[in-house]
């Protein structure tokens, strides 16, 4: 409104009538919009082209990774079958384990690409299997932290890979922010998955921001501050309620209510 008044004053100073002003603006404004669109298209086109090329490169690379990974696993399996030397078997086991880590990265990339284009499907699975897989993963990083897992039976319908990432991050954090010689307890309680640690706990300010992307309560901590954001995103997408109980120097308890996605 104010802009129109200013333009009208300029036109009036040059002796234009209101009719002239109306005709000129009807022609001028569409032209300005058109030229603005052209300029923005010219400026942004290289970005779109680059983004498209990166997307194609990522998908092609991901596809090609599957071949060397399959070759590694096949050859390790064949060599292990005819090998009796313990040292050599141990080395082959390390190669196989490293290949397993690469395979997991491959699956993560594949998952995130599918998620980006909206092709991730929900499936029925046992929540216990996902939790047990996470517990096994933590064996290499838990150090002197004990993991106490109480098995349970619960079938759910959800994004399995997303669920795996969420639980991985919960357990990883429970170990990362624990005390030397501390413990992590994992169990089911009234339809909720409970992850309880004996760690450093969180104050009210941290609790308020704990799910923010890139937020870290300690700047010296390793990682990027996205773990709990991944947990929250998964839960929000499935209508899973999260409850946190935490106190400084008294540990933290996460409760994920899976009742709404039970099969």
C-alpha cells in the first residue's frame, strides 16, 4: 500500500493521470515479476543442476558399493572354511567385521535416500530383535559400562530402519554420558521401551533443548548433536510419545510408548 502511494506520487509529479498510472502499473508489474522470475531462474539453475548431479552420483555410487561388499564377504567366507591357523582366522574375522560396518553405512545411505523420496515402508517386526541388535553393536564401545537387558515380546508396525537408528542413538547416548563403571538398563514396561542409565543426568535447560538438532550440552563432547533429534523425528512420525526423567548426577530414563504401533 505504502509502495503504491510512493509510485503514484512519482507519476503525479510527471503529470500522469490516475488512468495513465493504472495502465502503466498493469503492464509494469507483470513485467517486473516475469524478469524477476528469469533472473532467479538464471541464478539458481546452477545450484539445481549441481544438486541433481550429486543426487545421481550418490545413488550410482551406492548401487556400485554393493558389488565389492558382496565380493569381500564371499572371499572371507571361502578362506575361513579352509583355514585352521587361529591368527589368520582372527584377521579374517576382523575383515568380515569391517565389511559389516561398511554394509551398515551402505544400508544407512540407502535408507536416507529412500526416506528423502518418501519410499520408506512400514513393516511388522519384533521390537526385541531391534533392541538386541543395538545391544550387540554397543559391545565394542561400552568399555566398562554394563548393559543389563531384560528380553520381552512386542510386535510393532513401523519403519524398522528408523526404529533401529532411534534405539542405537538412545543406547549410544546412555553409554557416552555415563559414569566410569556405570550401567544401562533396557526393558519393557506397560507397552513402553525404557532405557535407563546411571550417568551424569541433565539440568532443566538441557532437558528443554535436548531434542534440538545440533544441540550439545557439552561443547567438548564428540558427535554432532543430532542423535536425540533422530529419536524425536522417528517418534513424531509414528505417534510414539517420549518421556524423559533426569536429574543432574542421578542418571536419565527415556520411555518410548510403543502402544500406538503395536501389531
